[in-house]
C-alpha cells in the first residue's frame, strides 16, 4: 500500500478537525514538539545569600545511619576535615560507602597517599563490618 492510501485510511478514523493534518504526508508522520517544563524555583522569604543557622553537631549528623555516623566521627577525629560527606551506596545494607573529604592534612600529599590515609583510619571498621567496597574522593584545603 502506498503512503497516501494508508494516510487516507487513518484520516477516516480521525475526527473531522484532524483530517486536514492527517491527510498531508509530511505532517502526518511528524510528531508534535514536546514542551519542556520551565525551571521551577520555590518561593523563599529569606535571601539565598543568608547564612544558615548554626546547628549542633548531633543535629547535623541525624540524617546519617549509625554506620555512616561511625565513619564520619572516625574521619573527623583523625583528619579534622573542612568538608566531609559520607553516604551508604549499597542500598541500605551497609557494605559500600562513598566518602568525599577535604582536609588540610592532605596538602602536599599525592592522591594515592591521601586515600591510603583514609583507608588506614577506616581499616578496623572495614574488617569488623565486612565492607564490600568504598569510594573515596579526597581534596586538600589550605
């Protein structure tokens, strides 16, 4: 069957308002452009540059699991980082963690040595809890 014949068969099944569009071979096969959603920014009564209120250390770690809290406290004591993020990436079973840490203890030290410093601090915990793996991203701060 030819394309115009197929289109005319579909045109009979469509409502009358759509027939002119469906009978044209070029427009019948072309999909309507999809509109992308506009960026949504929720309203806030506070300016974005305002400093966040200070929270007690316990409150700041309340969203972490017990295993994540142990990792966080071990690294905080051992390396006194300026930035530290710990996340269980194993799906909740506690066998794989992602760690992002920035510390002045890393300045002048190569990346491999930085990761060895982190591994050395977490070695006992890895063995006790039977970790499957760990992802470590380190950076030096001034």
